[in-house]
C-alpha cells in the first residue's frame, strides 16, 4: 500500500508491535526505515572532561541505539535490503523526526503515542500534538496493542465539509481507507456524524408539529450526500459498512470505536490558525486522547 514508510522508534522502547503494523502496510517492493531520534542531556552538560570525550560518549551511545534498531530490523519478516535503520542526535524530538522526513521522503510516518492519560498527556508529551500539527504527510499514531488477523478499519467522512476544508480531502480519505482495507483484508466502516436540528430553532408552525419527520429528513439528506460521495467506489470489491451517527465527531466517535471494535481510525486534519487551535483544536487533536485505537491523520 505505502511504498516508503518511516517508523519513529523511542530510544527506551522496542515497539515491535508498531513496527509489525508498519510492515503489514508496506507495498510489495516498499522500503521501511526504522529511525530513532536520541538525546542525553548529561552528555552535553559539560560534565565530561573535554569536547573529545563528549564526542566519543555521544558516538558510543548512538552506536548502542543503532545496534538495538538493527536487532529490531532482524525481527521483521522482510528482506534485509528493504529495511533500513538510522539514528540522529537532536534535543528536539519533533524537529529531528521532521528533518528525517525531509531526507527520507516517506509517504507514511508511523509514530508511537504516549500512554499518559488526559491532561497529563498534554503536559508530559507535548511532542504528540506538535507533530500532529506540523507533519504534512500521512501520520499513523499508534498505541501499544496489536492488530488481530481480521483488522477493523474505519474512516470518518464529512460530505457537508466546512468552508475551510477542501471537498477533495474526503475522496482522499476514503481512497486511502479503501486501498488499505483491500491490502490488509480488513473490514471497512465509513462513519459520518451530523448535528440534528434543536427543536428551539424551528419557527415554522406547520413543521414543528412533525419535528421527528424533520429530523428524519435531515438524516436522509446526509445519507444521500454520503452515498453520492462514495458512488465512484460502488462497484469495487469489499463494500464498506455505512454509519450515520447524530452528534459531534469527537463526542460520538470514541463510543463507536469501542462498541465496534475498531483497530484503526482514519480522519482528516485541516491546518487552522493559532486562535482556532487554542479555542477548540482540530477534530484529530480532540480525538487523540479520546479514542483507544490507532489513529491515521491525513491532511489536504
């Protein structure tokens, strides 16, 4: 599916399950690169006797990390020539990862999400949100669980896209989801959440008596719009299961993921201004802490 995948590995964790997921998504002739951005403050704090001693200590530490990556690469069921390893020294994790992205030019970045819950996640792992905002390529943010033999994949679409979100993004999202589902032999679900009309906003006295009918009409319009958007894939094998759910995306998706047993959720993420980010954040940012499955984020 993906031809060049970059996997960002923590220097303190093996992440074998994450690497296995990346290998499963790799195309038949694709290349997989295991990358570790490392930094030890003690080696650069002036505690060593000389700059040469500091250089040697840093080199020894990076060599140790590279050996661990090589060992991890040996455990992947791929030919050796299709798996590479690289270690870079950088005090800023996101900067180091994005610099590697510029060099390797992957079409997918795989990155481990920190396991800190809720508010602690923002305090202790701000790199997760920084990478989510700054990375422009498809980004798979993985959690510490494995995928079963029969993967359940969901993609969140919005045929009534907001004004700042290009309509072409939905087609891109479904195209990636559809091809991934075929490549992984996965069960594909399409999710669309919509907002029903509050009864207090209905002023037509002839229609307010049939409020339930009006709500059904709104749902029907969303259903039609969604089916029209998916029409180009109608005759393709592996039809998706459609789900229309009333409510805001970041409120209803976590329950849907839990109840349906979704392993991988694909969502779009549109860059926003600093004020919008401060007040609400993007849908992907609000979902990151709320869903327990892996999250693939696609930008226009």
